[in-house]
C-alpha cells in the first residue's frame, strides 16, 4: 500500500504548510484560506485557528486518555460525566465529543476550528462551545452564515451541522470542501479496520464489532 493511500486516516506524510503558529494545513488549501482570512479582516474580523491538521497518533492519544480517565469525559451537554465501565458505553461516551482515530476530519489538513480573535476577551481561553458561537462570537458566526449560505467563502463551509449524522453541531469547525472531497475519495472502511486491528486503541473490540454502524452515524454523513 502506498503512503498516499493512508493520508485520509492521518497517516503518511501530507504536504503541510504552517498557516498560523503551530497550526498546519494542507498546502492545497493555503491560497483559499489566505483569501478567506483577508475577506474576514476587511469585514472587521480576525481569523484565528484553534485547531488544524492532527495526525492519527494525536487523535489516538486523545481517545486512549479519555478511555483511561486521564482526560475529562463530557456528557452531551458538555458537563463532566462518570466513566462507564461497559466498553461499548465508554466508546459511545467518547464519541460524543471526539472522533474515532483515523476518521477525524482534522486528519485531512483541510479542516480547521476557528474563532474571531477581535472578539476574544483578553486572557480568555477559548473552549470551542456552542455558547461561544451564540455569545462572544455571534457576529462572526452571523457573517459566516451569510457567506456560507451564498457559497461565497472560497470553498469553505461548515461540516457538523444540526441534523447531519450523530456528531454534535460544531459551528467553529470549517472545511475546504473541494480539497477534502478529493482526499476522502481514497477512504475505505476496510483499510480503517485493518489499522485498528494493528494498533493499541482503547475499546478495540467494541469499535470493530460496531464499525459499519459507526461509519453510518459518525463518518459517512460528513463526507460532503
Ligand atoms: Zn474541529
């Protein structure tokens, strides 16, 4: 298998560019992201990335630390919850806020989590929550709504929208869709299964037993 075939899973070596300090994106989206950032700047907003490219190992580490109780597990309302002892329940609890390693759109380098730095209070630590979208970043999101609605955002749009799949809506998560579509053409659930069989992932049995349904609920709805 060529290294290129593993890019949709966050493995291999994508062609990345550091767009902001410590935040890398796929080289192919850089031009449009600069244009989008300039458009926002001209309208009084300052695009700041809070997350960008994330390799498989990083997502695996988040997943396993949540499973082991080293990272907080949050319920659907974003409140800390007790860790289920049943492996399948634990898996679904993690899935509420974390993508399966190998199936996170952040592996693509085309997806970013964004805020308006101009609206961010000094010293405030961004949480990426729905409350922020309707609160301090409301104007920013209203502007994005209009641009995305008119398809005038240089190929960018939201992915985790209400009514689409089982992942909670994430207004802050945007993607360069023409580029992500191309990358996802190479995605195969059987390849992902093979990756899980060989790696040290928490809840492995539950993931493998449920993989087709997990894909229907948490992966394929976001291949847009
Ligand atoms: Zn995101």
